[in-house]
C-alpha cells in the first residue's frame, strides 16, 4: 500500500517536472541555448540593432542681457527609439523625448550618428514618429498584442541614464493599466523589467523578439526603477503611427457620447445579459451618435467586431479611428441586440477624466454650456448651463439648468473660451483637477466644487 502510494507520487513528481521543463523551454527563444545553457543572447543579437539612442537639443529662454546666444540657451536630453520600418527609416519614440526639440540625432548600435526629422507627435498617447536616411537599417516586427498575457516573459531595451544600450528582463505584470495621466489615452502594459530614465521610447519585446510595446513611464519616488514600468501597447503605437505618417498629427475621431463602465450593478439595473461594454449616459447634439440613432442607456459592446471592455476602451478605440470612418456598433437596447451604423466625427483630440468620452468646447462633465446672452437680469458675463445629464458629475455637484458660472477658482470668466482655459487640466499633473465654481442662481451667489 505504501509502495503503491510512493509509485503514484513519484509519477506525479515526474509529470510535474516534465511540465515545468516544457514551460521553461517555451519561455526561451527557439535558438536560446548557448553551449547548453539557456540564453536570450541569440534573440537579442537580432533585435538590439533595431533599438537606437536619441539625443535632443532644446532651445531655452534666458533672462540675462547680453547673452552670447541672443537671449537663448540650449538644454540637451536623451532617450531611446525603435526602428519599425527600415526601408523608410521610420523610428518610433515618445513624444516627451522629442517635444520642443530644435535638433534630434539618432545613434545606431553600429555607432553611426544620424540627423532625424520629426514627422509627427501625439502628446495624448506619448508617441512620436521620426525619420532618418540611412542604409542597412534593422527593423523590429510588431507582435500580436491580443496574444500577450500577464506572466509572459519580456525584455526591455533602451538607453537608461544615457549610458548606452542596456537590456533588462522581467514579466508582464498587468495589462490595460490607466490613470497615470487621465488627460491622455492610456492602455498601458505594466512590467517589472527594470525601466529607468532614458529608457523612454525604447522597446519592450517578447521572447521571440517581437515588439509588444514602447516603454514610456515609470512610477518611482526616487526616479529609479521600482519594478513599475509602463509601455504603450504595439497595436496603439501602430494606429498612432499611421496618423502621424499621413497627417503629422492624430486627428481623433469622436462618437459624441458620454459613457460609463457596464458594471454588474448597472447591467442588473438595465436588465441586460452582458459582461462587458460601455453604457451611454448622454449624447451630444448633432454628433455622430445622435445621427446614427444611438440612445441614452444603450450599452455598446463591440465596434467593428472588436469587443469594448469598458468606457476607457471605447474612448481609446474611437479616438484612434479616422474621421468620417464608417463603423458598425453592436449594442444592447432594452435587452435587445441592435446593430447601428455610424460615421465617426471629429474632435480636438483631448481626453478627459470622469465618465465622459471626449470633451467638446461647450460641454463640461455632463453640463452643456453657452455664452450668456444680453437678456440675463442678474449678470452680464459668464457661461450659462443650458442642459445637463443627471448621470453627470455636474449634476451630482449641485449644478442646475439656468445657473451662470462667473468664476473658476475665484477668477472671473467672461465666456466659453475663458472657461475652457480655466478648467483645462495641466499636462504635468496626472491628478484630476477640482474646480471651485462661483455660480449665480436667481440672483444668489453660490460656490460649488467639481
């Protein structure tokens, strides 16, 4: 009896050992044995020539008189980039690496130094596209990001602290990370592979050497790696790259809805049988959604056959579509499956916090605004709330139709343009801003926080 248990136990151990060895073998590149020892060197030998070091020079204003540079000095910076098209000399990097640069140089792994031209840049995804003229470039292939999973082994390649090309390894820690800067379009891949200052714009690759993301950010109190690195996924990079190559900017699409996640509680309240999607909470007048017949309480679950996993996913998908692009929306209305055709509209391209998809100039967190007319008996300047959604943040804060906003953070605002500037979120502050609004309601002055 004891012998039989021992035999069975030994078989279990042996089977487990085989499974473990198979898993380890799958995690190593097909040509990853060097003298019988597991190694990433063969894969990296093929990939690292596609990762470049970038140096930028930026003009900086000076306050002193009689400067040799006629009132201007220069600052330098460093980052990384990835060659994605060798024939055309196209290099992807981060927007923040090259923003404001007066000169950009690229250094290849073979020590060649090239002047680079900025084709376009998109601050909302932190992606920029450069072009160089050179022969014998090596490019990197894009991975199918839909197959990437938490726990996959990855390698980060870049130029940390401008010391030269460096390789670090780790795993994918999480997918779909957002909230680092709510003013942007975010769907980050998180990794514990060491990423430091200067790695920005470098490559995050899988064990086959395919590009799964562009390293873009870290969370760190010291400025060094704490195992919290973030990369823009390759599918988003590819979409942005198409825009930048064609237009030099991302001319974002707009559906014209405010949305919320289809949480279990909301799904239960709407009495529909879905496990993902984005719930339409309001619709902008004359928008693509209104023209297509989309209605409040519709739950959008797919766009052109691609599943919509929440409000942020919908915003990201629509924001990277072409203006005037015809799309098919799969949605549930009153529990019934519906297919709706829509033509994507245009927007300013700015994403915002809260449950709004995209902010138009006269919309603020669920409230629709207009410049005050000359017939108001209480005030002669400001912006009036002409309508608002009861599901929006403005309603929850206590704002009502007919209210006139006359100050933002104790500063007077005369019209929509002034209001828009006063309520814009700073690009350097990743936290959601809170605005103190001074409101005139039937002659009474109120202070509200939103």
